[in-house]
């Protein structure tokens, strides 16, 4: 039996690194007494695969891992048992049972299926009132070329080509889109389905503007929040330093040129 677990990471746990998150869930699975499958060999380990790592200090409502179980257990029971093993800062959102793998087909994991991500960002105090113009310019621009560091120096990268939706979020949660190309199903309001008491979706600092970005996030083209910040600087003069705080709303796979929530990918 294969399952896909979606969980939130919020509060002080945003400073917990990816490897520590992996170790935490290994212990949590053991505490929950889930019938987890182990690999064969001299050093057996849990058959557990996490999706794209989350950058330090970023909160999320769309973190995923796949795992294999040796017994069939109802999804709701798995969710309850896992949640009871969580500390404050982790919340189990969904547990999805994945269909059996077809014979002679390549094994699919959440990590291999990731193609996109959606971020809710808030301007920092250092750029208060300056980002809305930059976001509007980025949305209507055809290009946003930056110098991306590589192992062999730097290379030109058009960040704008990997951005599929740019929205400005009002204080009441409605989203006004500067640009969207239809690849993502984007929300009209963050209070409808995205407002969660203990996540950054519900948080709004008075006087600071919020923005929504739907971007490519696959292995071939991964648009991070840092790259979005660099793209904003390429279209508008902004001070150095951190200009955005971020919350990852969801991770997506791609089906028929449409981005679909990873929880719905089979």
C-alpha cells in the first residue's frame, strides 16, 4: 500500500531544516505505529520519499511525502494516528492512497512529479509600500532577465518565463491578477479554501502588501522566492536585502499542460 501525505509547516518550525524534518517524520511514523515498509539489505531504512525541500524560514501548507506500508489501513485512521504524533508546528492535512504501480513502468514519486508551486508573499518592512509597483511591472513585462550564479560563474536567466500568475492580495483576501496564463487554477480569494488559523495564509501584517505567484518548480526550471525577488529588482529599483517573506501554498504536478495539486496526482 502506497500513500501520499500532505502536511503544513508553520510557526517556529519554519527554521527547521529539511534533513531535520525528514528525521522528525521517521520518528513520528514509529511513534504512530504505522506499518511502514523497509528496504532490504544490511542497512534497512523506511521507504519514504519527500517532495521538494522547503527553504529555511518559509512556512507551507503544501509539503508532501510518499511512503509504503505493509498493511492496508484506512486513510482517515492513518491521518489521525500521524496527527497524534505531531508537535505544534506540523499539521497533517490529507492522506491519499495511491494506486498500485503498473507492471514494467517507472516508479513515480511526488518528487519526480513536481512541476509547479504557488507562493503567498508579503513585503518586508525594508520595502514597505515599494513592491506593488514592481509586482505590476513584473506581471506585464515579457521578460525579467537576471544573472544567476552557477558552478562555472553566472548565466542569464529569464525568470519571467517561469511565472504563470502574478496577483496582488487585498486586506480582505481577494486577489487581483496582473497576469495569468491559465496553466494554474488560481484562487479568487484566499479566504475561500486557503484561510487557515495556524498558517501564514491567515496572517496579514497591517500596512504590508501581499502578493501571489504561481511558478514553475520542476527539476528543469525551479523558480524560487529568491529568484522572484531578483526578477522584481530587474524591473524596478529596490534596496538590497530581503524584500519578501514567503509561504508555500501548494505543490503541483502537470497533466495535459495543466497544473494539478500533488494530492490529486496518481
